[in-house]
């Protein structure tokens, strides 16, 4: 686990890309190196339907030649030659159109210190623990009166982060963890079936909602959907489910 938390190799790679970009003729450059590790288990009817683990490192290099810029990236980190990547990026930048706004931020505008946001829980759950969480959520949903079958339960955990290095002297990095549990329940019979779900996601395992609560909530939500009826046309206050809050905010942010 400690190897996953060590970003020194990614830092060296990003620093090497920036140096190679200068050597290839770039006036300015920045490089980003991203790492992600995740484990996920899906359960249906008490049996493991899918168990997946993924790991990946990606790097990207942006170079500036005057007011011209270009970006290259690769996920073949182990065999990446910084000089080859940098030469390709500089060659692309030299034939790119000029952009009067292209360039790095002035050094005096860069953050000099960053607060500890407590983003990392180093204890990624083992597969057996993820299976237990998913099974528990499914059992809790099936115990709700009116739930006919399981739509599947899942549990996962992972760590992701990045390193950013610029030719202007900035060097920053972060790591963040994420754990989750979810359940989909199906209620009713025949053409009257309805389904709904619930989930919990948190940076730290201790902040994750109990699988039993997630399963029960998913089952109750599905049952509440049974036998819907039309409402007469009228003016009424509208209440949005709290699960829509981030969606609503994302529309505002996008605007």
C-alpha cells in the first residue's frame, strides 16, 4: 500500500518531461502525471457477478513556443522516453496557430502553500470486505416487504491523485481516496415492476453509510414507486430529491 502512496516516481517523470521540453526548444512547459487504483465488486442474488481491480498511470506534457502551444500524452509510462515525447510536442507547437492568451501563470500568482484537506484513507478495503458490504446491502433490500428481486449491489474503493510540475517553478501534488456501496432493488410483479436505488460514497471508510442502511433505503424507495397515479394539472411547490442536488449545481457551474 505504501508504494501506492509514494508519488516520487511520478514527480521525477513530470520533472524530466519539463526538462526535456526546454532542451527540445520550448519556452515554457508543464507536465502532469496521474495515478489511479481501484477495486470494485458486484453482487447479484448472493453471488459475485464481477470483481475488478484496475491500476493506471498517465502523463501529459504541454509546451509553449512563443504563443503557440501543443499537448501530448501517454499511458505507457514504463516505456516513455521524455525526450521523444518532448520533441514531438515542440514540433507540433511550432506549426500550431498563435494564441495571445497561451502561456503559464506568472510565478507570483502561484500558491506557495496548501492546506491539508485530509483527502486520503490509506486503507483500501480487501475484496472479501467489499463482498461482505455488497451482500449485506442486497440482503437488507430483499428483506423489505414488497421487494421482488435484486437489481445488483456493489462496493468499491480506490485511490487517485496527480502531480503537476511547471517550468515556472510550481510543483504540487495530491492523493484522494474514495469508497462506495450501492444497491438497486426491484419491487412489484409483471408490468407493474418498479426499481430504485441508493448509494453512499465517501473519502474515508469511516464516513461511509452502513450497507444495511443503503440496502433498506433502496428497497423502500422501490416499493414507494409501486401503483403510481397521475396528479391533476395544478400549480404546486416542487421538491427535488437530495440525490439531484449535485446535478442541479453542475448545471449552474456549467453555465
